[in-house]
């Protein structure tokens, strides 16, 4: 039985952030869809709003393009240029995008008004839009404070928590397999796009062992990635549809020997213990220097 596509009327589509994140350069964010078919267990937007299977609540913002055109035109008239991130709360290249093409049409608007863009995705469908991203990289206007920090106006960041397809099927069951993602990353680089990796989140004792970290950095360096952004696991909530519940259930089923560790780590908080985060940051810095992979989209930091 074919699933019916849900549509919603959005009141706003272009969100101005209070402060630009130094990693993601999110002056603005845009989410053409609500919910997500990738169904990653560790996703921070999980909860009762979407339920255990987030695909069931997946919705298309039917007025997204028209609304975006009006909002971005107003920003352009005031010359309020800044990086637009697609997407902050769901992937811009869900399976639904193949037919809806909302993301592509939003990119056409972005190109028209000459705003820089940062695409964050787990999908290989981004390759369809390399032509628009190349044009945005050529034509867009950087915000004044970043003009000495980068010459690039389009970034494509591929999100990974593992390179192993079987592990990905457990924790991100609806997403494009990492093997296909890696091939698309190489293709993006071959098309001249500034391209890197968001290693978010790495899974303790599953995808963050010393050997796996070496493999990850070596693989992305060999592929030619321009940057790598690593982060530890954060889990929320105690309800059936929350990320902490779902990840612990997956660990119990597939890695039962690690369950006690995970329960201890997240017993009273959402983050890994401070000692782990400190050691993680030290290791990431060491590997970044060893493989000469910067942990920033920018080549120079704002001064």
C-alpha cells in the first residue's frame, strides 16, 4: 500500500539564527520537510511529536518555495547576506525529494539572490544538484566578516557515524549506506565543491575505537576531504520514541556487552562523561594534525 504524502502550510521557512555556529556557519537555516525518513536512532529531534518511526510523520511544506522567495528577497534587499544551512532539523535529500524537488527549487532561489549555502546530508541524491551548487559557489556574496576567512560560497558536508554499512543499518536504517555516501563525497570533490565530513555522532566503543578512528581519518584524507568535524554522542529522553531509549535498545540487541557502559554513561545526563569528552577532543586534534584535516569549513578564522 502506497503511503500518502502529508502536506503542511508553513508560516515561516527562512530562520535567522541568533548566533552563527563556528562549525556550521548557520546564519540562516531552512527545512523544506518536517520529520525524516532516515530514522536515525540518535537524532536529536526525536520525541513524541514524531514517534518511533519518524517517516510516518514526514511532511512536505507545500508553500516552502513561495514563502522562501519572499523572505529571502527581503533579506537580499537589505544586503543581509549570510550562509544558509540546508538542513538543520531534517535531511534536505530524503527519498521524497526525488519527486518533490523542494530542495532543488530552494537552491534555485538561493542562487538567484546570491546567498552562500552549506548543505548537510547523509544522501547521495545531492549529486543531482551539483550544477546549482557550483553556480552558487561562483555567484554568491559572502557576509562581510567572512571575506578574509574563505573564498568558498558553497559547502557540502556528508554526515557519517560509521563507514560500515551493517552498523549503519542498525542506527540509521533509512539513510543512504555509508559506502554510497563516500562515493558521492568523492564525486563532489571531483566537481570542484568544497566538501568535508561531519563525524556526528561517533558511537562509544562501536565506531570510536582507536583502529576505527584511524580508518575514518585515513579514508577521508585519501578521498580528498577538505575538513572533518567530529563530535561525541548526545542522547535525550526516557520515552519510547526518544533517542536515549532507542539507542540503548539497539545496543542491548546488537552489542549486549556494551549495555551496562551505555547505561552508566547516560544514567544522569545527555552527554558522555567529561573525562571521555576531554580525551576525545585530544584524540581528534592529534588525528586532525596527523592527517592534515582541518576541523573548520573556513581556511582562516575571523579575527
